[in-house]
C-alpha cells in the first residue's frame, strides 16, 4: 500500500477569538470633567465668600478704629490723626515694615516670597511677609496667630480692612496701634517719651528711630542707645533712601545726627 504524503493530510483551521475593547474615557475627557468640577467648586466658594464670609469679615474689620482707640485709652494715650504725625515717620514705617503697602490689597504674596528667600539665604531681614494691615488686625483683633487657623483669619481680616479703609487710614490706625516700648502706645506718647516732643515735629533721625521700634519694642525700647537699635535705625534710613522718600544727602545728615533722648537713664 502506498503511503500518503504529509502534504495531503487534512488540516483544521481555528478561528481567532475576537477581542472586544472596553472603551475608556479619553485623557482629554477626564481633564475636562476635572476642570468642570473645579470651576463649580470655585464658583460655590466665591459665592460663599462674598455672600456669607466677606460681610462678616467686613463687619469685624469696621470695629478696628474703635478697638485701637479703646486700647490707647486703656493705656492713658491719645489717638493722633495722620495730619498730626510727621511725614517722615509715616514714610519710615512704610519703608521698613511694608514697602509695597500702596500696591497690595492687604495681603502681599510677593512680600512673603521675598521674606522666605531672604531667610533661606540667611541674609539680613529687615521686614517680614506681614503687611501693615495684617499687623494691625493682629494687634487689634487676633492678638495671637500661632495656629494656621489664626494666620488665615489674620490674612482674611487684613484683606477686609484694606477693602473698607483707604490706605491713609490704615497707616494712621497702624501708627496708633503700635507699641514703641517704654510704656509708649501710639506715636504721640512715643515722641514725648523718647524725645520730649510731639509726633508732628519729629526730625528725620528721630522718626527713623521710632520706626525701628515696633518690630521688638520691649527689647529695643529698653536699650535705645545699643548698637542693635542704632543699626536698625540706619537700616530704616537706607530703606527710605532706596525707596525715594529721602535723598542721599538727607540720609547722610540723619546718620550723623546724635540723638538726644528725654529718657531718664539714656
């Protein structure tokens, strides 16, 4: 019997299983959904802030003038209007404490970033990230803002203060709310305590000295002739010159002025 060639063997053909693809949302579609959800949340947050939170903040911010005057009265001090405060002291406070005061809305992200950068470089830090509005509401309302909640509340109130009051009023309130050491609250008491004059007739050198104090009033005020305080006064004058409030000649004259204190042991 003849053998059959392998070529003639019958072959079985099996059909390949058809794979069904499960359609998944495209990456773009998922991104659009996320953006839509975030947009809705943002609108809801904005509505809450404007309709519920902001009115309460603004009502609390409007209590600041009364609180500042009450604090001064409790210390036996008098509230001094801005027109009766030396322009040099006004400029000095802005220069050393909040150089972007007239530009920001009560909160200054650039100032915070600058302060962090200076700290990272371990360089000289003459002002932190807090605005005058933040420092004002901390003194008048919040007092201690060591917790995250209190810090956020301070920032929110600072924004509300900036919305409710013009910048000149904020500056007036800040100067009156500040403590300058030696038991002196407000610019009037500080001018009398340190120099035996009123807040309007401070010299440039005297104004720069007083502007140096609110950062650490109890320490600086207790040692007004120390090298640390004089160095900070010089920093105030330098910042005033750099920001265009005084000329180089005025800075040099103030640097060479020997301060005569009215303090008993100075």
